[in-house]
C-alpha cells in the first residue's frame, strides 16, 4: 500500500500525506510546503509515508 501512496504523492503530495496520517499537523505542513514549492512538498510527503510503516 505504501507504493500506491508514494505514486499518489508524486502527483499530489498532500493527498499522499492525507492517506497516511489524516488531517493531522503533517497534512497541513505538507499543504504549506507544497504551496511554497512542489519539491519541498514532495520530499516531505515521501518522508512521512516512508517513516510511518
């Protein structure tokens, strides 16, 4: 399932984080990072998905 979340995170980083943690602080941080730039949001999303397995 993590592979699917990572693939989703490549296209929409906040959605990948949402599927992993829900509407927690990590989700809102990822929204902010994605608004500041795609790459920071993507790196954060992959880090959250890989960290919580």
